[in-house]
C-alpha cells in the first residue's frame, strides 16, 4: 500500500489576491490554485490523479476520480453584506433589460472619461468604488449630492460638464436601485456560524463583487454545474467567509457595480467587449440557466445541530451543519469545537469513514494524529484525510479551536 494512503496529507493553501480583497484556496485540486502537499513539490491534484482510491469508492462512483469539493476563505474590503436570490417574482425580460441598461450606461461613462495612464485609472477607480459603496449601502436610492461630488472629483478626467456626468451617474444609480429592490439583502454578520446554501442557478453577490450565478444546465455549454455554501465567521477580529463548493469553477458574471473596468493599455470593461462590455445576446444566453424563482432565506439556511461526539472523545462538541443527501447530494459539513485550556488537553476520536475528509481550521490550532504521526493543523495548514484510513485518526488541542469536517455523503 502506498504510504500516502496510510496517513493524512498536510496541505499548503494558495493565496489569490483580488482587487477587492483576497481568497485563500485551502484544499483545491483545481489548476488555478492547487494546494501543495507540505514539504513536497507535489500538489493534492497530482497525488489524487495517481491514487484516486484515496477519495473512497462512493465519491468516485458519484463524482468520478476528481476531487469533488474544496474550500476557500474569502476576505473583502467591503461591508459583510450580500444579495442572494430574488425576493419577488421577476420576469426574465425585465432582468435582461435592467442588466443591459447598466452595461450601456457604463459604456457611456467610459466614453465621457479621458484616462491616459494607470495612475489616472487608480484615482478614478478609488473615487468610483467609494461612490458605488456609499450608494449601495443605501440600496442605490437617489443621492444627487453624492453623484455631484463624484462628477466634480473627476474634473481632470471627464470630457464633458460635471452636470452631464452627474446626470449619468443618477441614471446608473436609479437602474441599480431597481435591481437591488428585487433581491434579498443578507447581513452576513447576523448569520455568523450558520450556513447559506447557494445552489447552481441562484443569483448572488457579495457586497463589492459582481452579481453572478453558477450554471445549472450542462446543455447550455456554460460549464459544469457548481453549487456552493457560505459560512460567515470571525477569525480573530477579522470577518471571513468560508466557502465550500463543488470543484467546478464555472461562473456567469452578469453585472459588476463596483469594479466594472480595468486598465489594459486603456480603460476597458472587465467582462465582454473591451469597449462595450457584455452584449445582449450573451446576457440572454446566460440567464437561460438562472433560477428566477423566489428565494426565502430561511429555506436556504442551515443552523448547527448538536450531536454526540462519539466514544473516546473528551472536552469537545460536534455539530452537524449540512448532511442532506436527498436534497443536497454535493457535500457534507460538520463543525468540531475543541474546548481545550492550557491545563487540560482535549481530543476527538474520529469515527471510521469510507470517504475522504477535508479538515479545515476556522480558529485556533490543534494536532491531528494518525498511527505514529502527529502534526499541527491551523488555518494555514489544513489536512486531507484519505478514505478508510487504517486505524482512524484523532484531533487534540490544548487551546480552544474550531474546525470544519468536509466530505461527501457517506
């Protein structure tokens, strides 16, 4: 038996800097940011390609030989708010019209600016993002003073009058108010510790990021379906989002209210044509795979349910957050809290499983032991536990720690 099938794999996550913050891809086997095996040049993807049996028979039967699920930590520079699904019934034709109008108005804004270099672009981007954040916090309601201030601040970059630019910004804000008004707005701080299910097809957006969804119908040729789940939490004093997702990274981005442009030898749209952005036909094609049904937040919310941690465990609490194979066959999530103190070590003896497990640390640190091997795990050093690990494994700590146990239905 290969050695890697007899012990956990300790991983090195990958940092992905973003214009709006950062993502830490914790245990990915995707080519963009594959997790490395600690102390090795090999990645998790390379190990699993050579030894797919580490996943277990059931995951391979359900999802094939690729890693079916991984996790990210997300930090944004914006308030912890999000849009998730429609709160009222919306006609697809209306949504196409609003989305295309937003792109058209952004195109007009681009035409009314003269941005000669990257330094000028950064100045514009800072001013525009500040305006967008302020307007979005008020659900994009009319604010002539704020529009006028942005127009005045761009005097060195605009090609027309401040009044004309202010009028354009007002139209942009009015249209976005119409879009925001039909969406659920969720304060993620109030959901800390709970899980929000974002199924393929559901429109969503973290504050400061684009409005997007993940395709649900492979026949549309928009990429493999992807469902994900968000778990807001505090890491020290910082607010984070743990995102657990299927390993597809197919995303349809429809509207970017905060960072619609980038600098590439000139001011250009991030999505679609450099000059015009997404065209109407592209928007229509994408939304064929989008879910226009009303979303009730309580229906997509999972709260931790306390359960017995099992024999051989002490000083710990185990919670089932998500394990619904009938309605959510994509992955499972449990949370383990270790209540250690300097004077008292605590431990959890993991029950045998026929599927792999991701061990992701939300806060604190612990030690993972399997056989004669014991190593530290923390937020920057997660672990992958192979299926049917001989002798099982355990987790111990001398300080408070909280971990996620991620797998697929057993």
